[in-house]
């Protein structure tokens, strides 16, 4: 379908364009509120600054589409293909993106508050500075994702996969991260105060200067982790594995080390005298 034909029909009241082939079409700046483009092919389409609030894009192909600053509030994008799409500063509050393909897409500084991204494939996505307040990211695959500077206050992160993700400098205080895979992730300067990291996998992760005051790291995998200058005051490290970890300059006032493994780790001189190492692990002196 030609763009001019679609716009004319939309102007005449037609909203149903399901399955339409608009690959490579230029719809920049178009206003298509409430349009039905479910199953449509919009691959490599130009939708910069387009208004698609409430649009039905269920299973639509939007791979490599140009959608910078597009308005997609309340849009239905469940299982849509947005791989490689350009969505910088796009507005997607309350958008339904459950099961969507977002691999390699660019959503830098996008607004996604209260969006549903449950089980979405978000590998290598760029979400730097994005607003994900209250978003549902349960079981999303964010391996290698760039999340530095993103807002995740109140976001649901149950079962999220964050291996090798970049999460520097964000606030994750009092967040439920029970069992989450953060291995080899970059978490420098992150605020994890009071967070639940029970059984989490942080092996090989970088947590330089991280705030872990009062956090629960019981049975967490912290093998080879960098916790240089981290604040672990009051943290629970019961039966955690800190083998080969770098704890230089870290503080542990009131931390619980019951059963903690510290073989080969670098212990700060200020606390080494207060920690008793055994073959099985470590206990507070």
C-alpha cells in the first residue's frame, strides 16, 4: 500500500490496516492514533516523530525502523519485531511489549514508564538514560544491555537476565534481585542498599564503589568480583562465595560473614585482623 493511500483512508475514518506491507515507507510525522497495523510489515520504515498512541502493532515487523521521538503511548506491541529499531527519545508509556524482539534496538532516553516488557528479548539493547519507572521486566533477556543512567524505580525485575550488562551509576536500592544473573556485569557506583540479592550470580562482575549497605547476599556467587571501595556495612554474606574477590578499600562494619568463602580474596588491611579464615570459609571474629 502506498503511504498517500493509507493516509487518505485514515483521514476518511478507516483504522484497520492489519497485515499491510509498508516496508521502507516514509510516515515521519504522521498522526495515526488508534490505527490497527497488527501483523503489518514496517521494516525499515521511517516513523520519526510519528504519533501512534494506542496503535495496534501486535506482531508487526518494525525491524530497523526509524522511530526517533515517536509517540507510542498505550501502543499494543506484543510480540512485535523491533530488532535494530531506532527509538531514541521515543515515548512508550504503558506500551505492551511482552515477548517483543528488541535485540540491538536503540531506546536511549526513551520513556517506558509502566511499560510491559515481560519476557522480551532485549539483548544488547541501548537503554541509557531511559525512564523505566514501574516497568515490568520480569524474565526479560537483557544480556549485554546498556542501562547506565536508566531509571528503574519500582520496576519489576524478577528472573531478569543481565549477564554482561552495563548498569553503571543507577539506583537499585531495596530492589528484589533474588537469583538474578548479573555475572560479568558492570555495576560500578550502583546503589544496591537494602536490596535482596539472595542467591544472585555476580561472578566476575565489577562493583567498584557500589553501595551494598544492608543488602542480602546470602549464598550469592561473588567469585572473582571487584568490590573495590564498596560499602558492605551491615550486609548479609552468609555462605556467599567471595573466592578470588577484590575487596580492597571496602567496608564491612556489622556485616555477617557466617560460612562465607574467601579463599584467594583480597581483604582490606583494616578488617583482615577481625576475620577468621578456615578451610570451610569465614566467620566474624
